[in-house]
């Protein structure tokens, strides 16, 4: 299962957000730096409004959503790449995740300490980015020393790595993350081998006060983060309120809906954040739907039919023959599986078919 790491400076709301995402109090949350030391890991269901209509069509009571993992990582401070604070631990933990949810404080509150003494989300973002970049520079310089000898001996892969490293180092030394370097598809293959922190995709989670949740357009901090994300990463942002999420943890569905309505919103922001993170990880869902259960299966965008069959079981991929596929929209219009078949909306797809988000599938395979 792919993981998204929740990162940020100390005291920006990371652990509170993690608790909200996992609907637990697994991560300690307190008003002092480095409250989180060892990373907390939680499996989170991906909200999907398509599951309930599929359940009704299939006449089943069992629904299994897709899921991803979030990791709550210790707060980072300036100098982390040199071991300041919990820097070494932070960098080791973030290296293990597949994408980054960067929590940025976008609210004023004199009662909650900011470790840098003031609220400035762009400065906070740059502190994190700089430390990731410095760690990457150190890593690449070390890797290059080891690769030179191999390249001289005719190792083609080592030579490819060095070529990209020589392009990356000047880019990183201009304090620009690896993800912003203009690269070909072949370069991206090499980039994965280098295991760089600043090459990970990023989603900025703007943590706002509860009175900004309904409409954050008047929050100047959010506007700055949104502009920065577009200019520097082509990254997305999501507005959440960790304080609101902390309140919702102990509420049942009816109480939560009533509380959110009092704030002028229908969704707390967590559902949007989970779905945005799912997309950030390059993931999508296809469905199987029958009398026994409706289930969302996670696949990487671009995967072909046999690979998607293998998500269910490796035998499905090995013995793949065909996939019966209907789009969710077509099935919904038809109102039933038989109706979709009668309307000619079911298709038989072969090994080269690239699955799409929302496909409803039944696989044919040899045992």
C-alpha cells in the first residue's frame, strides 16, 4: 500500500490532522515542538460517493472502500539536514513515503506557539524545501563518488545516473527541488534510482481557523500558498481546519453533520484531502460489484487490464483472458447489470486495455 507522509514545521497541526484522518487519537498532539517522535501510521478509507449507488444496484449490504496509508512524521526545523532537532530521523522517515502532504499553518492564535515566532507560511514552506534540497545535494555528491568508478568500468546504468546527477546538482544548488527540473520519461526512470526527497510529489494542506473553513478566499495566507504551489511545483492545495477535525473525532455522523452545518460547510475538508492525496499518489479505483459485495480496488493510473486483475489476485493476472468492463456512469444510467448488457454498454477488453477510474469489471481467467 502506498504511503503519504504528513510533514511540516513543529506545531502546525500535523498530528491533529493525522488523528482526524484516522479517526483516532493515536498521535499525541500538544502545544510544544517535537510532540511526535516516532512516526504514526494509519490506514485511511478513501471516500467515494459511487459506492452507495453500486451497492443499491448490486443489492448487497457489504461495501469495501479503497484505502491508503498516512504517516505522521516528526516536525522539521532549520538545520535538519545537518541533524538539528529530529532532522536525521525526519529525513529517514520521509524517504520511505511515496508522496508528501505538507501542512502549513494559515491561522493566527497567540495560545499556540509557532517555533519561528510568527505566522509566515511561505517562509515555513521554504524551510522544509531547503532542508530536503540540502539533504539531496549531500546524497547526490555521495552517490556520484561511488558511481564514477563503475562508469569508468563500462557500467551503463552508473553513467546514466551520473549524467542526471550533473544536471540535478546545479538545479538543487539554486534552491530548486528536483521535481521542478525539466526531464524526459527516461530521466524519470533514472530519477527513481536516486531516491531524492525533493523529487516527491507534494500537496499543501492549509490549516485554517474554523471561521475560515466555509470561505478561505479572505485568508491572505491561503492565497499566498496557492500562488506559491502553482508557480513552484504545479502542486495542489487543500484547505482544512485541524481544530474542527479534532472536534469531529468523537461525533457520530448526525452530530458531525449538524456541527459542520453550523459552520456553513457540508464537508470538513478531510474527505477532499484524502481524495486529493489518492490522486497525488497516482492512484485510481475500479470496482467489482455483485451480490456478495461491492469493492473499490486501487490501481496505478496507466495500468493495463492484466495488471489490474492482479490487484485482486496474482492468479488473475497470470491466467488473464478478458475483462468484462462497463463504466460507472453507463451502469448508473442503465440501473442494473442486465440493463447495461442489454444496452450494449458492457465491453470485452483484452490485455492492452488501459483501465480507467470508475470502470466496473469482471475478469475472465484460466485457473
